[in-house]
C-alpha cells in the first residue's frame, strides 16, 4: 500500500472518489444488466461481463500510472461485477430451475 500511496499521492477527496467510483460502476451495471442479458442471453451475459469489463477494469487498475486511469479501472470493474451479480439474480428470479452454465 505504501508504494501505491507514494505513486499516486492521493488527497482525502481523491480517496473518497476512488472508493465511491466503484459504487457508481455497480449502479450503472445494475441498470444495464437486463439489456445485456436480453442481447446476449443470460448465461452468455454472465460470461461476457466477467471476461470483458471486469477483467479490463482490474487490468487498468493494475497497470495504472496515474489516478484517472486507476479511477476508470475502478468504474469498469464495478460495472462488470454488477453485471455478473444482477444477471445471476435475474436467472434465479425468473426461472429457479435453470442450470447456470
């Protein structure tokens, strides 16, 4: 953690933004999960949400050299994480007998 603090030197407001931007991503992901599931199918929606946005967000956070890149990675990771969670919930709610993947 010390390396991260030395690299980014965040202020208190920067830390607040970095922490809360993940929640903004999850909010947007929850709203758009149904649309993605309708376009791709619910099972493939789960796979795509894990493969593309979540992994991209984690990769951006890992490779970040500046705060804006790190913040974008947090948003995208939140988006993918909530797509996965919301789509999983949709499957269970709409058809509890459905086998997942």
